[in-house]
């Protein structure tokens, strides 16, 4: 999968809903989620560091399927 710089797409399992996130701009379309750089961490110097992003998902009771398809670029 080709991914534009500064994006990390992934797929939520059916019935799961993104309920919270941090350090990224999240876009949701159906079960597809794309994380983009947030304004405060959009530019890092080469070799200068890393950022962490995170999210919370609600899921149907008893469903233990995890999001899939993570690709970073």
C-alpha cells in the first residue's frame, strides 16, 4: 500500500467506533481511519525524534477483534 508522508491508515473491525484520540488528526470514513500529523507535531528534523499517537475504540460486548492494516510512512 502506498501511503502519503505523514499518514497512517488502518481499519476498525465492524461494530467498533473511534471514541478518543491524541497527538494526531483522525479522519473516519465507515470503518477506515487515517491519522495525520497534528499541527503541533507535523514537522520533525531528520533523526530528531519521534511522536506517539493513540486512540480509544468502543466495541461490542465480548468482541476482541483488533484494528488492522497499520502502515506508516
